[in-house]
C-alpha cells in the first residue's frame, strides 16, 4: 500500500473515529442526564449529588479510553508505528509503561479523579476548602477539580492534590454559606451600642434569611476598633453581594449613631 493510501486511510479512520466519539459523548451525556433526572424523584439530594459526580467522571473516562484506542489504531496503519505497537504488545511493555506513567502527574491525576468519583470525599455542588481556597465544586475533570469561589474565580486544583491533601467539606453536615463583614468604630464609644446598631441593620435584610448572626470585636488600633459581623446564609447565596449590602447597612447605622471614626 502506497504512503498516500495509508495517509488517506489514517485521515478517514481518524475522522470517522472522532465523529463516533462526539456522537458517543453526546449520547452518554443525554442518557446520564435522563437517568439522573429519574433518580432525583426517588433519592435524596445527597444521593443525587453522588450519582451526578460518578456519572460525570465515568463519561470522561470512557471517552478518554476510546480516544486512546482510536489514536493507537491510526498509528497502527503506518508500518513503522505498526512494528513498534506489535513489539510493545508482544513484550508486555505497554503494561509496564502504563504502570510507570501512573506515578506521573497526568495519569496520577486521572486515577485520582476516578477515586474522587467513587470514594467521594467531595461531590459536584459541594462547598469545600482546600488549603486557603474555598469554593463550590463546579466540575471534576480527568485532571482537575474546578472550584467556583465566592468572588466568581475558577480555581483548577489537580485531582492528586484533592486526594493527597486535607479537604474540608462544608456541605455534608452544614450546607449554609458563611458571610463575614468588618466595620470600624471609634475608640471610647460603647461597644454594646455599636453591636446593637449593627444587629438592627442586619435585621433589615429580609432575603436571604440569615442565621446565627454574631457581632464581636476583633481588633483594636490606635484610633479605631473593628467589629466582625458573621452570619450563615442559605446554600446558593451570592455572599459577595450580600456582604456588600451588610457592610453598607452597618456603616450607615453606625454613622447615624455617630460611632464611626472621624
């Protein structure tokens, strides 16, 4: 077979295989989505979150494995790469190579992603803290876990780090979101008066409903003291916008009482 014929065969194989992978990916996504929708009516939200996480990672793993097989078949068309493939398969070197690569970052992250899908210390939609980063698990890919932080940043954390480091899951026991605001007061004023003014301002916020509201003094400077307002808001709350509103209301209330530093 001429080189041009082999190249044409490779192009056709790659094109047909790529199209088949796209169709398979779309079909899997639809099937998994319908299965998840049916399960939502029979299972608890936690069970649905676990199922959604497994199906998401499983879909990516299946497509990635089939893509690797397709690439191998394309390379097998050419005599040089065919001989190499046959030699590797015959000697069992492929297994040794895969085992070796499993300890490197790419396949290590792939294995960690599969472990995340089935061990599930975190699930899609969970609010977690990894190191100094806190956010909602938006997606678990074959390489990264993507967290959406409170200020709408997307942080990509390697799956191996998610498995190998301490992860605090804030959703399993308490799905509420924490909102925290610091406001200044003048030294020498009544802390109780300032605390009451801030709490009255917080009560003006009707939605979302806040729980376990507390106001404490956290820091004292030369001319200013700082009060820390902390509260819990329902899951899904935009805490950045809420914190801004609480800060404005608190500062306005303290200003009316003439408690703000001059």
